[in-house]
C-alpha cells in the first residue's frame, strides 16, 4: 500500500491586495476599466499597481495513502491556505495537486446546520455537506442518532438546542464520515473544547483505519502524538518535510527566532482585520529582583504586557509551554477572581502575578491571546521566552534541569525514621 | 453500539464505492466548471439537500405556510383590479381584469421571488462557500428550484379558480411546461449571474429590488401587450417574461390567438440570458472563496 494519496507540485496561491480586494465597489471597477481603456487609446497602457501576496509559493510534496501528516508553522505561514487548496475550496494560482480519494473535512460546529431545520433534517443536510451520499446517511442514521444520544429531540428545530447538543449532533455526523483523506484545521474547529477533543480522537481513529490525515494545529503535543511526519511551512514555503520530531524542532527554533523580533512589527499574529489593540511588549520579571527574563523557581514572578490601545472589556490569556512546545498551563483573566484589580489609571498595561512559580528549571515560552469587546484583538505565539533558575519551593530544593515533568508542587513527606 | 452493529442484517446491500479517482487541482481558465455534468452528478445528493433545505425553511414557523404562494398574487390582483381595472380602465384583451392580472401575476411572482432570492443566495451562504467545496451553482439553482414548488402550488390554485369561473382551459394548456421553462431559465440566468457579481460587488443588493420593479413595468402584467403597435409588440418579447405572461393568458384562459411569435422570441432571449448568466458564473466561480 504505497500508493500516493496527495501529490503537490510547485503549488502556489496568491491574493491580490489593493485594487479589487474583497469588497471593491462596482463604481471603482467601472472607472478602472474606463481608465485602462483610455490609457490604451492614448498609448500609455500602464498597468495599475497591484500588490500581490503569495500565501503559498512553490510547494511540492507527496503523501502516501494512510500517512498522518502534521502541517505546522507560524500564523500566516500558509497552513490554512494549503488546506483550502487541497479541499478544492480555493484554486491554486500556480502548480497543481493530484488528490486520490474522497476528501472530508472536520468543520467548525454548525457550519452545515440550519437553525430552522430539525435535528433529523440537519443530519441529512450536514451529512451531504460533509460529502456523504444520501443512501449512506440513511443507512447510518440510527447509529448517528444513537451516538449523539438525542432521539427525543430529533424533530425539534436545531435553534432550540443548547450549544452542547448542537456540538453532539454535529460531531455524531462527522464521526460517521469515512473519508479516504481527512483534513483537519484545529484552528477552524475552535470554540468548543469538547468538540476539539472528540475531533482528535476521531482523527486518531481514522488514521488507524488506514485513511490519510492532514492535520493543522498549534498544539505540538497532539501533532507529535498523531503524526509520523510533519511539514513545516514558513512564509508560504516548505522549510522542513521530515519525521515529526525533526520538523517540530525546526519549528521551535523558528519560533524562538521570531520571539527576538519586535512584537509590534511581527506579522504572524492572530486577530482580525478590525482589531483595535495589539500586543506591544511582553516580559517576565522576577517578583523580587525585577530582573527581566530570568526568574527563580519558587519565588514570585510577574508577567507584564503592554498593548497599543485600551479596549473595553479587555481580557488576556497566557499559555506557558515547555521547551518541547507542549502547553503546561493557561492563565486566563476571564476566569476572574475577587483579588483581580481593574484600574482605569493603569494605562495600556496588563500585569499578571504568580506568587510562587512552580516550574522546574528550564526554558519556557509564553503565547498570548488578547481579547476586547468580546472579540479576539491579537494573538501571538512565542511572545516571550524566559528561563527558570533552580530555586526553593516551600523550603524544598527543586529538581534540576532534565528531571521528568515541568512543574513542582509544594508538598511534604512522611517517611519511616 | 457494538450490539447495534451485531443485530444488523448481514445481507445488507453495500453501497457501491467507486474506485478512488484522482482529481487534479490546478489553475483553470475559460469555461467548463458550471456545465461539467460529471461534477454535477457527483454532487447530486448535496444538490438535493440544498434544494430541500430551501423549500423547508421557506415557510417554517409561518402560520399560513405555503398559502403565501397564492396569497401574494391574490393580494396584488385585488389591488390591481381596483386601480388599473376599475379606476384607470386599462384594456384587458376582453377578459375580466381580475383574471387577466392573476394569470400574469402567478408566473411573475415566481420570477420576481426567484430572481431576488437567488441573486443574494451566494452571499447568504458564505459560511458554506468558504469551508466546503461543491459546485456553487447549486446555491442559486436550489433557490430557483424551491421557488418552483411555490409556483406549482399557485399554478394549481390558478387552475382551480379558472375552472370555478367556468373557463375550460384549452388544449394550449399543454404548452405550460415550455412557458415555465422560459421563466425558470430567465430567473436562473439573471439570478445566478447577479449572485456571482454580488460576491464581489455588494451593490447588487441595491440593484436587484429596484431592477425588479422596473422589470415589472416593462412586462405586460397590469396592461396587455396588444397595446403596443407591431414591430414593438414582437420586439418587446426580448424581455423573456413577455412571452411567458402572454403565453400564460393564452394557455390558461384560452384568450386570443396563439402568441407563438412572442413565445419564440422570449425563448431565444431566455436561452441567451441563461447562457450569459451561467458563463459569467462559471468564469468567476473559482474565485468565490477568495472574495466572499
């Protein structure tokens, strides 16, 4: 079974910025056409300045049937564009890809749902959207309903479902999809942690059953668990196409290089076009010495974030990851405590304090997500790195570098004398 | 779950799984996406589900349901009969004005609704378009197909009304499928073409309602086409709805002689419109996901 499932050759995709971008008005197009015609008549057929952005450039690879491939890279490196091309949503600008077999995607919950339709009707609609044949859905209908455990609500419009029920039903349909090639963009499937977890299980299952899987995720731990091979993209090109460990190492190194850049000018960020605030600076200080980027385990630490603009309802979420890129913990201001302080006089500055840092010595990374007005304002991976020096926690020395695990808990022992 | 599988009859008919097919994805140019029959056939189940969805949601949670399909033309008929028939005294080819306008309003309402809704359909379905591949023509075509269900209902009621009134529809009623085909071609050609323009230029949203009103007045709905003098009368059928509506009056009410000249011109015009609409749709379809 070494047949090729996907073969890409010189694949590229560009987007035109400026003229004709997204919502150009008809008036502009008409006047532009007029201008060009006049230009041609007068003999100065100069082409208007068109800014072209290459989201993918000259990408070639082969994927065997049954392989599970991780697609990794910074935001904006071209991962999602690649999935769009492979799923035929968008057309490549250059090169080609040959895809053998039925392609299925796991989608954001509700993409294929219509709120006015009942659960039953939505199962058929969503199944068809995911690429299932009607006979196939009919055959598996009972299984799907049983899996979702909602026989009672089948004839209720989906708009009356709780979000949990919608997730269950959406997932039940997706779980019965049997594609030969499964494309998963974890970034697209966000919004519901339970759905994400289930998606991962489903993916592992599909991969085991011999299907080809292409998986896009920021979570290196899941990539490493599910994929043997990974492709690292940077600025639209393949940098590394290698066994997963090697590609992940390459990615971690690239992240660390990016972290040294000025945060405000980095382009690999999450966030929307209408963002109002950006992360300007993020630094970790030792709680006692105020020294930047080196902290001592067991002592206090503070993370200081400067943003460009204060936006109403600002929230901040920090994820701390270890040197392998595996997340250790997330600190989220939305899960508020009465000890939190909201100060209108503090300016565009956010501070997060940890009383006693329970991390063993080593190098750690911080990813940040900034929200405001209930929208994602900005997100940066590897916004900062910091080193933890060996320290003492609750009067007990910490394990040294190289010990298993990342955290240490304050604890006491009782032993025979 | 395992139990469930166990009690399943083993002799169940397996779905035929065609051998995996290799599809080459590359930059395409020219035509041949919309009218690729194999591609359309491959996605036929999705096409059916989209049309079924559009039919189902149409009157969900409305008290009158599908009765709206006939209430609308009836309401217009009442107003028109009063204003144009009674007060303005517009000539109605010797027919009672209410019948004269109702026979025109039934196909017109189908066309106007299908045109308006299909021109907005791609933008309304942008979540799907930016996440899933399928032949995009199914979106506007599904809306037009859903409109056909309404059309069938209102046509049935029109026939009942005509029978009650004592008119026995002539043999010409057999031309209805042709007339309906012209109306569908017109709605799909104009609707699909404008829905594609709408992806890039949202101006369409403002143009269509306004264009529909203008179109209403250049179509002989409140007046009779016979009011025009000759070269103009036939030429006016370049507007495909002229042939449809004059055809309806003749086929359902048995009025006057067969307007084959109008129907012929309108059929040709509808075919050209459909070709232009689908060609444009086809040409820009590949960039929908990038632009929407």
